[in-house]
C-alpha cells in the first residue's frame, strides 16, 4: 500500500474519532427530550453541547488541514496534535458523561431527588432576581447538575470555574458552562444530609448573580463602620463566600440546614475551636453560632423559630463549651449577617413575605402527616430525625 493511501486511511480514522463525541452528545440530548425523568437536564445538555461543539469545531479545522498527499512528516506531526486534541476533548466530555450516566444507575431516584432540591433552590431565586430587574429574562441560567463523589463533604464548581483535582484541569482551558455539585456517595444513606445542597446552591447563586465583589465591599464597609479591627475584617472577608452560602441555605431551607451542619461538624474539639487562617470556612465553633444567630433574626417575632435557634446554640455550647478568643467574632456576627443579607441582596430578600413563613415546634406524627398532605403548603422538615 502506497504511503499516501496509508495517510488517507489515517485521516479517515481521525475523522471518525473527531465525530464520535458529537454523535454521543447528540444522543444524550435526544434522550433528555424523550425521557420524562431526564427532561430536567435539557437546558444543561444544551449548554454542554455548546461547549463540546466549540471543541469539535476546532478539531474539524485541524482535520481539514491534514493533507495525505503533502509532506509526510508534517502530516504525522499534525495528526499527533489532532489525536491529543481528541483525547483532551473526550476527557472534557467525560467530566459530564460520568455524571449523566449516574442517572441510569441504581442511584437514579436519589439523584432525581437531589436534582429537584437543587433546582428548587436555584431557579426561584434567579426568577426573583429577574422579576426584580436584577437579571434579564434572557439571562436565566441552567440549574446545577448534582453528582456523587468520594469527598468528606459536598462541594460545588460554580459556572465558569475550572474543575481540577490539583494536578490537571478536567476541561483543559475551558470552564464549566453549568454549575456542578458533588455530594458524597455515603450521604445518600441519610436523606436529611441533602440539606447541604442548599449551601452549595448558595455558592452558585452568588456566582450567577455576580455578587462576590459587591458582597465583599458591603461586608468591609459594615465591619469597618462598626469599629472591627483590621485583622478580623480580613478574616471575615476570607470567610465571606462560605458565610453567605450558609445564610442562603437558611433562607432556602430553614433550621433544618443548621441541624444537618451541626452533625457534619461534630469533630474533635481541637478541630472545632481552633482558628485556621488558611481555611475559607469559618471556624466550626463560630460558624454554628453565626447560623443560629441569623436564624433567630429571620422572624424575630416568631417564638418557635427563636426558641429553636436558641436550643441549637445551647446544644452546641454544651458540646464544645465557650472557648476564649472568639468574643470579638461573636460581636461581629450581626454586622456580618446584616451586610451580606440586607445590603446587596435587598432586592432578593424583599421577595420573601414573612407573613407566609411559619416555623412550628415539634408536633405529633398525626398532625405532621396532615400538614404534609396539604396542597397549599410548602413544607420543610426542620428536625432531621422525625
């Protein structure tokens, strides 16, 4: 076989390799339209398809430039470069493929629940922002895609971030076109641990509304105006993203979030009460008290909610005592909550009508069941163990 014929066959092979990914992505796009339970992912697949098309379009140009009748060494080098591009493209698509395939596994129902919770947290907030003129209706974004991983706690890759494992970027130079949220496999054993989704969606809300800079500005101004020392201001600014996500979770899910967070943070005392300046999360001891403090202020005239918040704070202190060194941070907490939830997010928070939000104490099971059966109530369980 002549050399030119060998090169021509190789170009044909590379063409089929280039087209393999768009064929698979198109099949997934068709399946989310045809399968009722998968329709939630329609807009996500559309965004993923846009990403993969950009990758494949570049590969098609490289493929078209391959000339089997030209210089052999040039062909060989260009073919190797295209092969590497195809592998990188498949690596990027595989980031999403693995997560979508889980919807066809034995975890299908649990992930459907997780996706629904994430959608129910994300979409109404963005819709409220659009209704208030913060976003245009054409700027509505896709909801997060939830998947399972092996981490200790949940995490999110916000839209336009670059997922990585510390060694390589999963999408190469590209960024994720949709937010993706990882929850640990073992968390599926406790349904209430899905309350962590409310926190992770809080990160996505901040990113999708472009709130990081205004929140940082509002927080610094509030703390400095309150006479907070510069060192503590810097610490709070480092914690801002995680604190905001917690406060969003309380608005979205109520006291149940703090209950679940307390369980996640039941760590040895040294880990709960030691300030780590390199950790973007607030020290666990103060973090729970930020939560309970804000919770009690959400509806201050509603005694059951205030009582619940106080009981959680008292339980936390009973477990870990009152370590020294946090007095200043406790003083700062109301300022922090006011800066993050009553300044930059005023247009969103104003969409909530407190008269329609009710937190009740523990009730007998028959009353609890009757409440769940009402069609005019949106019910969140505020105690993990029912």
